[in-house]
C-alpha cells in the first residue's frame, strides 16, 4: 500500500481548522493508505514555548486524534520525539541543504521579519529540513499539504532528489541500478476544497492556534456555552441574506463553509437552506450543528484521557512501528554517505 504521513504541532488548542484541514481527512486516509500520524513536538519548540506545557499538550493532541476517529489499529500514532531518527536524519540532510534554499522560504521571511536576529532561533530557519526528515524517513508516497506548506514540500522533494543524486548513485550502480534510490520523492496530496477555515473575527486570516484572541477560533474541546458565545460574537456583515463566494463577504463565506463541513451537507443544500436567513437564525443553526458534532468527540476525549495507560500504550506501539521504518532509512543514509558502520 502507498504510504501517507502527517502531523499537527502540540502548540496550543487544536481547533476546527486543524480538524477539517488535517485530522478529519486522516480518518478517511487510514482506510486507503498505510498511514503514520504523529504529534510534531520537535516542531513545537521552533518559536518560544512553555516547557511545562509541552508534554501535556502532546498527550492531549494524541487523545484528540483518537477521539476524532484516528484508529491505532489502522494507523501508527506516535510522538515525533519518541523516534530519534527524525533528529538524526535532519542533521544528515542539513549537510546537503544549501542555505540559499532555506533563506527563500516565505514562512521564514514572514516570521523572522517580525522579530530581530537576536530573537529568532536557528530552528526557525532549519525547520523545513526537519519536516523533510519527517517525510523522507518513512519513504512516504503522499503528504497532505495545505497552501502554506506547499513550498516546504517542494524543498523536501528537491532535497530527496539532491541526496539521491549525491549519494544514491554509487551504491545503486554497484547493485546494477541507474542511481537515485535512497529516498522516495513524495507527492502532495491536495486536501478537499473549502477545507481552509478562517478566523471568526477576521474572514481574511486563517483560524490559528497562535492567534492571540481565543474568540477567533472554535477549539475542539470548547464547552457548549463557549461555542455559543463565540458564534454569537463572531464577525458578520450587514448584507441581506447569506451567500458563498462573495469576495466582499469573507466572514459569510467562512461561516457557511463551516456549517457545510460540520453538517456534512452539499454546498447546494446549504444555499437552499440558508440563503434567505438572517444572521440570528443562522447563528443558532450553526451553534447547534457545532455542538452536535463536537460533543461526542469531547466525550470520547474525556474517556481516553481518563485511562492514561491506554494512550501511553498506543503511543509506544506507534513509536515502535515508526522506528522500525525510520531506523532502516537512516541506517541506509549513513551507509550511503560513507559513515563507518556500527557492530
Ligand atoms: N485554518 C486552517 N484551515 C485549514 N487547515 C488548517 N491547518 C491549520 N490551520 C488551518 C492545518 O492543520 C495542520 C496542522 O498544522 P500545524 O499544527 O502543523 O501548524 P499550522 O498549520 O501553523 O496550524 P495553526 O493551527 O495555525 O498553528 P500556529 O498558529 O501555531 O501556526 C496542517 O495540516 C494545517 O494545514
């Protein structure tokens, strides 16, 4: 079976954007592909973070994966730092990464512009190499990527080809091949359209864990009252009726899209149902749909979190499966790069 890898950072509360943009899609992917879903804790330290919160956030994120329907009997679920090969391969890949490639990354330019050189850690520059390591370690065929990660996947593909070219040829030729087989070059898996969820307070920015205002997002673990309150106070507009795709009405498009995704209805059904509604009626409908959908996930989450040993076992088993594949790749890379083998 073809292989797919993906992960979410344990950097805050997992929200509807992470759910519709990533986790919910994994539940379908795990039935089709050989899947590995991890909690990317090594990425979570790229920007300043709270050390006391990290392990709790990793565990909670893992429990959310399972509560949303990721099934550990189908997918390997693990914490990135539990598989040491991620960091090892990153170093090996770093030596083959031209610094110019990293300087060109738009996310680095944007995030580093906001802070001075003394504030920006080296990891902000090099984290795309860790991401490449996350993907190439597992010889992944596909990687689900949103718009903002496309450039990083391109870098991963370029790096795979460069390492295959630099170090793959010799070993491969000896075996009678034509070169280039250390890493599989992964393809992007484009997520379903409309899966980009925007902020509740600004329809032009994406819903994000790091946005300072909690009002801007619906978190997967938000209680009913808070969901109702956030929807009540979210930004709307003064146009009559409700419609998708009007560039003048980004908030309206976003809220209808959320309703469409959460209710599982088609766009046409949502248009029929909502086009003549006023905001008050629609907000009640949306609030109820959100609560109906999130409540069972929250019940499952509480159950998973109440049995810590179950979750620990899932993560240990996931890390064992992942390490088996990852160690084989990294050992092969050491060999291809000419290191003295261990006995
Ligand atoms: N608003 C969104 N709409 C759709 N998908 C989204 N994702 C994130 N926000 C949205 C998807 O969630 C996955 C995990 O993302 P991540 O944790 O690696 O970091 P991120 O993309 O930077 O997510 P956040 O929530 O916005 O975190 P911060 O604020 O820390 O940067 C990815 O698949 C992403 O596409």
